[in-house]
C-alpha cells in the first residue's frame, strides 16, 4: 500500500531520538520522552506552492501536536497540513 497526500498535506516519517541516558546512568524510557518534532518528508500533496517549498527527502520541524498519526508497514508516520510545518532544516 502507498499513501499519497492530497492538497496542502505532507507525509512525514518522524525521526526518533536515540535512547537517552542521564549522567548518573538512568535510562529514560520512550514513554517518558516528548514526541519527536523533526522528520523526513516522504511525499508532498498536490498544492503547487507547497511543492516548491518542501521536497521529498527534506528534514522538517513540525508542530508538537500537529497532524494525524498513521501506521503503514509497521512504521509510525504522520500526515501534516501546511500549517503544521514550522521550518525546513538545512545542513550548514
């Protein structure tokens, strides 16, 4: 199965952070962490203006509680609307 976002929506794979350990050696479980706010764009909807600003493969920063969570092939993905995208992250 394949997901093709429509209009001003973007399909994103959130980037998970590595397991976190405090300086004293305590491991912080995933359930206690905040949800990831960065991700890689897998597909862009049909909005031409959005297609010029966001491309497949871009890393983006998105709103903390933005979008809808979906699961495809046992992967947690998100479908975000244009308003949920805060920035495109660029390497220096």
